[in-house]
């Protein structure tokens, strides 16, 4: 065929092909399979990725509420509860697991083989593919409820928010700089048992890879506020930044300190933060003025009760908490959202009590959160009069630890002090807070145990204090007891002395329920002062649970 004739033929064929293609239905845009690498994306996908990496996406409140509705349905079908050892919890695990698998996550059920309640269901761990697996960021929430109710705010709200964050991340498929992992914990209501088991199972190597853990527990409280765990730390910065942009003036989550799963991670040397909206504590007038709601009422009056249902949610608070969770993970894990070199700090333990003239110690741990390790010089401020602080060593390389010793003088005034530990690095400066309580020297005979103990229905907890006072105990001994519990009349409280003698402190019974709070007692005794004194608290009725927060004894 002639060249001119060939060109005419090709032109005719091209026109015919165009007519055929124009008659076909439009094809959907290409979507890469779950876990696809950037190289597997088409050029349009690459452009969308570049845009997606700029700003965190919105977490749809409708999605979070849909998960809450499903958790309510599960509880209703299983005796009105999703307790860790019941069918309601198992069904909750199955629901969350299927959503994650459908979105492309690698999901593992981890049985809690030690430390959990008998029959407790598994933890659920989900990993999103991609990112540096030696730099892991985690977000988590406990999935179980108390026996008394369906637990839609406590903690369906946190579980649903974390789930929708995970699904939103999967839908946008950004390029990951760091690896992201999510966890839903069993048996939290019985003592943080599921998360503690997980952290212990990691070993030191696994724990060192986790650069931050974010916890979400009760994030939709109906009269709620805006609280951030460890608000002054590096881990908390993106959460505070998000709330600050909304003008919310967030506060430290003092009510929830050591009472949710972030404590398990922090005790394992991992930097933690997270948000909460409040539990049984009372909203102040100042908080109501800046956040709305009703002053003088609990953040959640249905805390650990049967009325914690799908109607026990503040949509606005829940929506903001969900977006804050996404904002923090996106800023820290997605490419381009993190500083080139940075570090974090934490104090473990974060608080201590001494008598004037004695010393307190804590470990100041640092961690490299971005780039290469850097030298960090340590200093302390906010010390009480007469106290000194020493670090051993005084300078560490991020990733290392130092022992802080705070020595008080016999003349140091009694009181509570927030000691600020400052780490000055090569590219950044960060702080950690150590809460120091100094007791007076009047005889050196007041001792405190501020370990948190879970008080469950029909259970007994014992909190020991070792007295080093000499001679005979001054009768009556003085007790100060702080308990978070909505029905003090459920509690039977006894004191056992070092010689084994039991003394009644506060007996159970009554026709109504009152919140416990802090109460003081004078207990006549006849025995030596030195040795172990034990406070025993029993919950003898069904329906209300809580925590023994702290107690002290003056002998």
C-alpha cells in the first residue's frame, strides 16, 4: 500500500476507535490494592498522595457513631454488657477485626495468658503496612466495659474513634515515614491487664521501637471537657496544637492519671499521651465557662453505670477527639510532618512522697523521636525550699536515661510540688514533670501509699504501707483515704496493724448512694508503730465500681 493511502487508513481506524470508546461507560479511577507501595500507584495516585500528605484528613463523626451503634447492639444482645470475659466483648472484637481486615490491615488476636481475669478475651493488634518499623507510633483504647452496662462512652467512644481513625488512614493511603499500629485492649476495667500483658510481651527491643503511644479513653463524655495526658511532653504536642487551633484551652488529664492503658506503656519506658473528656469528677465553673456544659455536675454522670448507652455521648466532644487523634498520628507518622531531629522525655515514676529530710529518686528517660540521637543536658526547677536536685549522669545521649535524686532538708516545708525537669538538646528543648509530696517532720510518723487499685464488684483490694516510726503507735491513728467510687455505702473498709490485729474503719450499708471522695478517720489501736499497715477495701454490692486512689496513716 502507498504511504499516503496507509496514512488515510490509519486515520479512519483512529476515528472509528474513538467512536467506539466514546460509547463505553466510564471506568472507575484506579485504586491500588491494600498495602500497595508508592511504586505501585499510578501517576494520578502519586499526585493524590502528594496532596494527601499535606494535611490530616477529617475523621467522619458519622463513621464513629456507626461503630458506637454497633457496639450498643452487641451489648444489648449479650445481657447489656461488653465485659472482658463475656460474649459481648468477643463480639466487639470480631466487629472491629473484620472492619480492619477489610481495610487492608494485618490483624492479630493476642490472648492474655497471664495477669488477666479468668475468661478474658484477647487484645486486638492491627498494623498498617509501610513506614519504618524501627519507628512505631501507636494509638489504642480499651474495648471492654464494666459488667454494669454497655460502656458506650467508657470505652466504646475511644474504641470507635481509634477504629475510624484507622479506617480513614487506610482510605487515604499516605506515604508513611513511620510505622503505625493500633491496639484494642482487654480487661482494662479489671486493672489495665490487657495492655500490661501486651507491653510485657514486646520485650526491651520491641518497646524501644515504639516512639509514642496515644490512648483514648472516654472521649465523648456528655458534660465533657478537653483533657490531654502528659500535656507538657513532646508526645502531647500535636494533640495540644490541634486543640489550641480550636481555642479550646485543654488541661492536664489529672483525673485519669495512671487509670488507663497509657500507664502500662509509660511504665514500660514508652512516651505516652492521649485525650479524654472526663469521668466521674465534677466540672468546675471555669471549665464550663470555656467549654460549655454544666458546672457542678460530673463529666459523665453515667460513669460505670447501666445508663452508659448510645445516648450518653456528646457528639461535638467526640468529633474533636477523633480529629485530634488523626492529627497527632498524621503529623508524626506521615512523610513531611515531623522534625528532622528531635527527642522526648519522661519521668518514671512520675510522682513520689518523702518526709522532710529524706530523698526521692526517679528515672528520667529520653528517646530519639526523629533523626539521629543528640546530647541532652538535664536540669531541674520548681524545687521546694531547702531541696537540691542531682542527675547521674547530668548529660545523656537521647535514648539513654539518668537517675534524678531530689534531696529535701529537715526544714523543707510540707506540701505538693511540681518539679520541672528540662532537657536541653542540640535541636530542641523538652520537659517532664515529677510531682513531689513532702511530709512534715513532726515525729516522722505519716506514711502514704498512692498506688491506684481497681475496686470491682464483689472484690477486695489491699494497699500496704510500711511504717518506720519507732515505739508504740499513737492511738487513735489518723487515716486519710481517697477513693473514686459513686457508692460509698457499698464499701467495707478495715485496717490491719503490723501485729495482725484488724480494726473496722468504715462499714458498708445504707439506703442511698453517695460518692466517696476523700475521708478521714481516727482509729483506736493498741500496738507498735513500726511494720506494715494494710488498708483493705471490699465492694460488697453489685452495680458500682471504682478505684482506691491513695491513703495515708499517721501513727
